C-alpha cells in the first residue's frame, strides 16, 4: 500500500512539475532588427556618382530613417530625378 501511494505521489509531482514548467522559448524572428532600407542602399551606391545623392547621403548618414522619411527628405530638396531613380 505504501509503495503504491509513493508511486502515485511521484506521478502527481511529475504532473505538477510538467504543468509548471514554462514552454520552451521560441526562436525569435528578425523583426527586432531593422530591415535594410533599399533607398539607403541605392543612395550609398550613387553618392560617389551624383552630387544630389551625395548631399542626401551626408544628411542621412548617421540617422535611422525609414524609406518614407528618406523620400520626404529627397522631396524637400527638390531632387525629383533622384527620387524617381531610388524609388524604382
């Protein structure tokens, strides 16, 4: 009788332990890392070839801006041709 009670107690403890253990952590997606800006990459390539791209690059180099903010800065400088080229 005592052995049976001991076995039941062990099983109950194991079940409680199983319930109380947190689930295994899921692998985190790269959502926390900012995605690479296509416009920023394009401007970086063009900055040595075009003066308007160099002006924008100097302004945005150390800032963390998304693509829409970059487009707005290009519009504010009236660089329409550059805006058309980097927005492709």
